[in-house]
C-alpha cells in the first residue's frame, strides 16, 4: 500500500490527563509534550481553556501554552467551549489552532458544557468564525455522535444535520467523536460516509474511546471510509469527566502499530511511544490500558528474549 498515510493527533496531554484524579505537574506535562514531538508527533492538543473548578487538570492552560517549544511543523491545539474560553486562548502566542465542541445530545451538552445541542452548534460556529478572524485555524468536534450516556443511541440523521450546519462556518476540519466508546465499525462507516456528503471538501477526523474495546477497529473503519486524521492518546490515557464509565481514547501506540503493519504510514516511532508510556506509568503509579506497550512491537529475532 505505497503512499498511504494517516495523521495522528495526540490528545493525551489534554483529553487524557484531564481525567486523572491528581493534577499532573506542568513541568512534567512539558516533558511529555517534548517527548511526543521527539517521537514524531506533529499535532497535539495541549490545553483546554475551561473553568479550573470544573477541570482542575487544565488550570495551567496559559502557563503550559507559554512554555511550548517553538518548532516549525508542529501544531498546538487549545480546546474552548465558549467565547470566554476563546478570549483566553487568543491571548496566547504559541497556540496555533482552536478546537471547539458541538454536542450531539442535549443531556451530554448540558453536562459537559452547560449548553443544549443546538446552543453548542451555534456557539461553535461563532467560535470558528471569531478564531479565523483572529488569524487562528479552527476545527470542531461533534461529541456523543454515536451514543450518549444519558439519552442512548444518537440518531445518525441528527449527527449529519449538525455536521451540515457546522460546515457553514467553514471549519478547517470536523471531528466525529465516539465519546462513550459505544460505536462499532459499520456504524462508523455509515456516519463518515454520510458526513462526507454533508460537508464536502472539509476533512473529517475520527475520535474514538475504547470503553468497549472497539476503538482500534473503529479507527480502521473511519480510515476506510475516507478519514485521514485520527485522535489518539498515549498509553490510552483519558476518559471524560462528564460521561459516566467512559474510558480513555484509543492508545497512540496501538493504532500506530495497526496502521504501520497495514502499510499506512504514521510518521511516529513506535519504540519511542512505548518508552513514553512506560515513563507515564511510573509517574502516575499505575498501569495504562495500551496493549502494544504491554506486548511490545512486532516480534523479531532482535527483540525477543531467549
């Protein structure tokens, strides 16, 4: 499969660490960011500009953003949920891209960001427009696109209507998120294929949680349906503070292994990713769910013990 590539957006620093019970120190976050970049990551979510009382792990958003290394070819993303968060993000100098969230269910939107689904769509469109006017790129994630922890199955027609509406604001990208890890491959295929028609010319990104052990398969289904960008979290860190029982994103090393072994280039160094997860496990004092970091890379004579 020569010439085939996938872009992996690393979200562990934001979406991963936000769910940790203890605050991960800013200097260690910076080390994590630097190590991920050294492993080949070109695009990272680094902070969310939300109320510290709601998400204490993100209280250092301005501080960590100010410390980011200035590197050509590296894109730093900041998440905002409202115009106040956007104002904070736009005051930073090294944040390249603004991400926002439109909830596909009213109940999840109210729990996650204090907005109904319709309100979140309109606010996201305002954020995209304002961010672009300020000279920043902007993209949006449709959360709970496959299922809601409070309302159950999210109708595909509703997701597609939301995507069509968001496309009117001209985001650089639309992510479709399985926030609670309820999707399966055929569901992913249907949503992504219909989304391409609803938002022609706008790149689609997959965001899959591994709550029910389907995230790797769903990432592949999204790729086959035309997505060329996938979110992942080092070690499988994460979850969602406002989605009960949701576990971490698909692990960066797990989909790196899957794509590379399938002939789809990621540009990431698998051995370095495994080393980062090993370091994180020491720092956090527990094992992380990534499978490849436990098993190791593809077995060869050189990496097998006698």
